[in-house]
């Protein structure tokens, strides 16, 4: 090779290298990622039982854990007792006075009638004596006043008998009904809190990790299980900028990994709007292959475990 030819090759070498780096890679690199959910009680408390272990499959509604519910049971019993007491007071007010109370008022009425009868006879005699001049006007007035008082006493006892036969006033009955409703609301709230002491699986899936055990405290900020729902594993990979236009959302991809079946496929579902960079570079046309976009794809069949390295390429 002549000196001029060698010089031409040396000058062309950077261009050839730049052209090679600009070519997109045939395979896309990524990994499997799981959308885990954490299972925690809605209220703090002591865990008394756990029903699943790491690796167990659970179905929606399966019980996973139970908390100590001693206080909630006592609160529920107290609310039920208040309902019984308020209901009894309402029934008593609605029924009016009891038979012995009514009979006691009747006795008072009979006494008043007897007194009225005696006062009427005494008034009749006094009027006759006054007409004959045997008693004074003052004596007659006294007897007449006693008869009037006896008549008023009879009227009073008749009214009292009517009242004791009636139920309580409408306002009093409404107040008792409100008391019953408040006690029932307390009971429902206590029952709900008691139900929350038992936690069940919200979806079908697999127990990935158990974070707390029986005898430990758990609550909204202290979960007991980490659950991987069925279908919650997806592929995360990075698309070089030069390949972005050839990989639109909806592209079907072949997926390869050490434990993947030969026909495993995934569909490209999302591509981030913002680009990511590999270690700091001087941005230029020749270096733009280092500019990548994070993307996700959903598997068409059983997915590999989260964390599995993946190689993806468009299906032909």
C-alpha cells in the first residue's frame, strides 16, 4: 500500500467508526419488573395469625392475616347493649303507663267521686238549713266551696287517667328513636372495625415476601405481605434514539432470556417522553446512539420472574 493510500485510510477511519456507532443494536436490553402491592391492615394492632407464606399462591378473598380484636369485640358488645336499652325505653314510652299505674289512678278517681258525692249531699243539707235560717251564709259558702273543690278533684283524676293511658309525647318518642339510631350507628362502626381486623387478598397472585409475623405490630404504614398479582410482571427495556422511529407503541417483540420459553413475546405498550443518558458524553450526531428512551412491554404469556435480564428484538 502506498503512503498516500495509507493516509487516506487513516483519515477515513474516524468516519467509519462514527458510522458504526450510529447503527442501532439489533437487540434491546432490559429486565422483567413486577408491580408489587403491599398488604397492610387499615388500623394498627398486634398480628395474632398469618395464613400465607412466601411463594404461596392466593386467590382474591383468601384470608391472609388476623389482628387482635379484644377491644373491638368489647366495643361492639357495648353498642349492642345501648341499642337494647334505648329500644326498651322507646317501647315503654310508646305503650304508656303500666296496668298497676293505671289502676292506682283509678283508685284516686274513685276516692274523688266518693268525696264529690259527700260534698254534694252536704251542700244539699246546708242549703235546706240555710233556707230555714239554721245556719249562716258563711257556713253555706264554706260547704259550697268544698263541693266545688270535690268536683274539680274528680275532673283532675279523670284527666290523669286519660293521660296515663296515652303513649309518650311525639317529641319524646322522636328523641328516643334518635337515641336508638345513634346506638345502631355505633354498633355498625364497631362491627366494621372488627371486620378490618381480618385482612384478605385483594387479587389473585403470589406471596413474594412476608414482612411481619404473628406477635408483631402492623398497620397502614407497617405492611405484612408483599404480593405479586397475576399479570403484574412486564418488561422494561431501553430503545436507542436511532431505533425509536422503527419501534412504535404496539410493536410485537421477541423476548429471550436464560429461562424464557422459545416463543415468549411481548407487546410494546409505553415509551417515555423524556430521554435518558448513559455516562456523560458530548452530544453529537455520532454519539446519539447513547441517547435511550425507557419503554415497557406486556408479555403475551407467562412472564419470567421479576429481575430477570432480558433481550428483546422486533418480531419479523
